[in-house]
């Protein structure tokens, strides 16, 4: 898997002493992969919104979809798969679980992240009366922690020793 090894080497080149002292390598790789996927998401969103959807409403016959939501729907599968690939091949390389199983688990954790974002924003803004931007920041921190823990202990967890195929 040449691309994954190349990406891992680039990421690890920046895993320098101050970072090493504070952040475990797997968490560091996970963070870099997440940040890279977020940047890719923004680039794809921009391109699709401006050049594919062209800022137009999309009439599907039974519903009219706004351009920003249509772009979101088109970008989601792209970043879903790039996020999965990066996590599987860079951040959590040592898992022995089958790809199909990992993909199903990843879909569940992504759905959980979406639900957690929704619940947290509703709770912080509508129940607690916090401002929207700090609420979104806090929600992002909570969701990132959830996502990492779900990836490490569920989606890409290592097989028990008795099931290892190495």
C-alpha cells in the first residue's frame, strides 16, 4: 500500500519532540488525517457548490433542495470514503478486522457523530442558552473525542490475540 505508507511517512516527519511528549502517535495521526479530510471536504464543497450545483436550487419534483444542502449531500460520500481510507490505512493500520466490517462500523460511528452534533447543538444553544459559535466549538471537541474513541475501540479495534491471523 504505497500511498498509505507515503502519507504516513509525511505525517510522521512532523511528529517532533514537543508533539511526541504531549500526544501519542496514533492520536496525532488521527488528528492529522481528520484535519486533512476536513480541508478536502471544504475544497470539494467549494468546487461542487460553485461549479456543479452553480448556486442553484435543485427541483427533484417532490422537494426543492437548496444549493448549500445539495452540495453537502454530494460532498458527504466523498469525504466519508476518504476519511475511512485515511483512518483505516494511516491512523489505525494494525486492526485485523475485515474491511467490510470496518466500513459498517465506520458508518455507524459517523451516524453517531452526526446525531451527537445535533443533540449537543440543540442542548447548548436551545436548552442552556449558549451562543452558537462557542456551542459549535464545544460540540466539535466532544464529537472529535467521541470519534477517536469509537474508531480506536470499535471501528478499527485490534482483534483479540486468539483471533489474530498474523
